[in-house]
């Protein structure tokens, strides 16, 4: 991402590498996992510690406590998505399946740095975000996902990754065609599947440009998401373009949604903020095009079942 408000350089001590994009600061990383093959299996004990620390510092719903209801109704209709006027992101209400990626930071104080989305999958525990949010020379080692995050509250609990999948071509040279990651997640102390708790957005591939879409993200200096509506366009064979201003640091990984059901607010993810310039500039957002390569990554992440750890 270019410009003072949209470009952040996070020095990764592990590898001496700087990363840019709509990401407010990289979490700690460790050179573990099979990076050459594009996947990582985080340490369950560390995940449990991270979740406990974040829950202890936030008014999140504790394990087993009632959570806000998730809409279950659906309709055959598709919500009209008129173009935002002005073309500028504005605060919107949080939704259960979209949330903030957190890293524990010093003293386990929560700080959100990217955006992620629960997507439908056979294992019912999959989240999509941008690859540059979770791999910057090494896999992130201290992250968690808070679906429906707002005002420091984690209403659907804290979920930590049990597996992270990125394309090996992102690992080898940060190719913007592959700036997408899938995370299998678990809620420590339970056998819950996140899709059963929050619901899930659908995921679609090979969708031609020119679709009305809503893009959503969590700015790092705000405590609720922002959104904007426009029509997607092709930037290149591997990049989707979405023109709208004011998606700053922290919105990386946020979904581009189309075909939104008015009965439940859920739609279909056709991109995530990332790709070219790792997200865009102060007027334009990009996404790696969800074509065959991203579909193959999704299939790999879905097939690699990781049992919840309780």
C-alpha cells in the first residue's frame, strides 16, 4: 500500500524483511512449519495461552456463555448493492462471520491488525484473510481471530489457528497473485466448529469482474468495521480492483462480498483486500483474483483436517 496513511513497514527481526500493506503491524513470527510447502501447524499450547490472555483482557463472552444470536433465516433474494456515494468507506455494524485478527502484543494486550472472514467449508472451521497478514518471512506465531469484534468486545469468543495455508509461491517471492491465506481455527476448551457458532459466508471462484460488491475491513485505529459498495473491475489477469477511499491499515484481508442475502446479511466472498501493493493506495483496493490457484489452495486447506484441541 502506498502513502503515509496506507503504507506501513514492519521490520521482521527474524528475517530482516520489511512488509507493506493494509496491516497495522506484524505479530511475532517464528521460522517453524513447512514454509516451502506453504503450511504451518501452530503450537496448541501457545494458542491456548494466547486465547486465555486475550479473554482475560477483554469483555469477551467466556466459554459456554450465551452469545449474540446469529440469523438463521435465508431467502432467495439478493440484496441490491448501490454504489456508495461518496466512494468512501464508512462505519458499519459488525456481523458474526467477519472479524478482526488480533495479536497478543506485550503483556497479552489485544491489538487488531488485519481482517478475516469465516467461509463455508467441509470441516466448518475455515477463515480466509490475506497471506501478508500471516506470513512475512515466517509464519505468525501469536495471532487469534475475534469474529464480530467491536469496541474491544469479542462476542463470539477467541479462536486460534490450528493450521495456516498459503500458496508456496507467496512464500518464495511474495507474488501478489497469491496473497490469500486460509486458517483452520479452534476455540480453546471446546470442540466447537466456528461455522456452527457464527455462520459463514460462501466462497466462489472464477467470478468475472463487474460484480456489485461490498468490501469490509477493520481499521487499526477504529473499534468497528467500515464498509463501502462499488462494482469490481479487472486490474490484470491476476488482480481484482475495487475503487473506494479510506480503507487504511488494518483492513488487509477484509472480504469483497457479493450476492448478499437480505434475510441474514451473508454473502459470497470473491476477494480479500491484498494482492497488488498488498491492498492498494488511498483510493483503490485490490485482491488476488480468486481463480484456479486460490481454489486449489482452498481445497488443500479444507482437506487437511485438524481435530480441535480441548
